[in-house]
């Protein structure tokens, strides 16, 4: 038996800002500098990737990517900070959840 933790960052209205899927999208954009390449890499439709980016920006209240036809697509400073903080939050939550799980289920190991 083990625990599977899911961290979902939402705004006060419940709109999704960041989850594992959106984290992967931003990581891929940061690496490939392309929404199209990100869509291919993640086996998603371009429109789906774009919609998730736009939804994140709407719910976050700030732009997270900057698309430029000549320079490519890159994360904004706010997007980069959001991604970095989400990674830290996710890792710390998983570590805490694992510790709590081990304490609660210690007698069933």
C-alpha cells in the first residue's frame, strides 16, 4: 500500500492555476521554446495546450508565457516563478504526505 498525492493549485474561485499537467506544459515550453513542439511532445492538440495556458493565465491573473513569432515562446518571469514554486510545493507535499502515511500505516508495513 502507498499514498498517491495530487497537488492542484487553484484560485479563490476554484479555477485551476497549476497541476502536474500544466507543470509539464510549462517545462516543455521552457525547454523547446515552442507551443507546437510542446503539443507534439506531450501528445496533445495544439489547441488544448494553448487553452490550458490561457486558462492558467486567466486564473493566475498574470501572463505565464510570451509567444513571439520570431523569437519563439518563452516563460514570463511570473511564469518561471510560478513553475519553480509549484515544483517546490509539490515536492514538499509529497515528502510530508509520505511521512504522515508511514506514521499512520506503520503497523501495516
